C-alpha cells in the first residue's frame, strides 16, 4: 500500500488485520496460484496501492522463489516507498 489504511477480512467477514503504508498483501496467492479467501477493503478515508502481476512478482523474487519472500519484502517495501513518493506527492 502506498497511502491510507485497509482492513483484511476472511470469508465470514471477521477482521484478520489492518494494513497501512508499506504493507503488502496477495503474495501467497501469487506464490501458489490459488485464489485467496481474504478480502482487502479500503478504510474510511481510502487508500492507494501499487500492484504487481504474477510475472513481475516472480521477477522481484528471483530464481529462488518463495525462499526469498522475507528478504525481498524489504526490497519491495523500499520500492513501494519510492514509488509512493514519486506518484503521490
């Protein structure tokens, strides 16, 4: 996420977490190719998010795939921060 806040809920509507700037979601679906059972909803004041398609996500991870998710997450957060500063000034 670039700006704002969002909540993550399960299929039953139970809130699982709150997300804010620098947070990311959907990575498990991109890794597995499966649909997720969570819904991300913008907060009361909205939010803006950057997105990656599956091919771009795989390029970000590199050849080791899932093993580098945590290491690459910091790189991703830096990229989101930089893009946010450029796009949402």
